[in-house]
C-alpha cells in the first residue's frame, strides 16, 4: 500500500526544484498534492504534470492575506491538510556582509523564516482540530555550520531549525509532528552552473564530504517521505541533515581522500 495514500499535502514553492521533486514522490505514494508557488503559471504546470487530482494555488508565503487564501483554497477543495511542506525559498547572493543591503537581508528573512512561521501557524489550527498532522521544514547545512557571506540565508535557516524545535514541542500534544531536513550541497542546476563557471569548486566540496559526492533532489524527497510517513511516528522537533556526512566532518583534512572520487 502507498505510504501516503489519501493524504493531502500542501507544498510551498513547489513549482520547480526540490519542492516539485518532493511533490512527485508524494504523489507516487498516493498523496493528493497542493502545489503552491508565487508564480501562478509554474504552480499550474507542476500540478498538471502530476495529474488531474492535484491542485495549484498561487501565493506569497511572506504575505499574511495570501497565505490565508492559499490555506482556505486547500481546505475548500479537500477539507483537510494532512502534510505541510514549507519549501518556498530564494537563493542567496554570496556577497560580503558589509556589502549586503538591508533589502536583501529582509527579503531572505521574510521568505524563508517568516514564510515558514506564517504558513505553519495558519495551517496548524486545522491540524489541531483533527489531532493529527505533519509539518516539514527546509533547513540547510547553512543553518547548522557557519558559512561566510551567507549571512541572511544562514540566519534564516538557523531560525527555521529553532522554529522546528519550538513548534514540534508545542504542538506534539495535538498529534502534530514538526521536523526539518537540512540539505547539504545538492547538484541543482544552479550549483552546476556555478561549477561550470568556475565560481564553485565541485571537487573540493566532494572531498570535504565523507561520502565523496554531491546530493541529488531525490535524496531530499526520500528523507521528506520518511518523515511524513508513519515510519517516523515517534520523531518530532528534529533537523535531519541530508548531506553525505558534511556537517559531521571536523578533521583538518579531506573527508574523502581517495584519488578517485565516486560519480556525482
């Protein structure tokens, strides 16, 4: 039997990337998917690609009225929300802190941290009423380790880590589990472009990673599926790094010292 059969999953920022990969896997496991994206056309295309039983709802996770409308549309269509995946986010600028603008800082905080808080608190009353629910957040290794020039992004992700702990503890008595996944260096189109342009040393990252390779979107989706499923029924308020061991390595040497790195 499919692990998420009949469950309704609202996934923010799922018009592309990790969110869409997670939506595809959840749909294969029987879930009814609500694809949110700030770009209406991307949300609609993504939902259509999953099949006729899935819904698209455009909306900005950092805007209270927009979030309320998104959740109301989901409830009107399906009558419940079993799983919320707070995936919406924007990339960082890799600019020295003294050169970053307040606008840049505020935008990342608003979308990543405030968005996660706002969508969670809007969905939670419906889960509390049913005494059941799963909320999954997107942390990052940038929220666990100190990564220079990632100031706003790192602060937002670290905040999501603590928010996960607080909400997981606060809402556990209502049958709601709140967890997060912290992706490591994932071979996304953006990272591949930076590697191709010589702005990121892909082999250096791989040597710093105990498993010697970069992650893929499906690694994150599979971790999300586990945390959303009944197999994780006694797990809440944690951040699970999915990073090939990157966060655990502390020695002043390559983590993967072999001459031949494994395939990507």
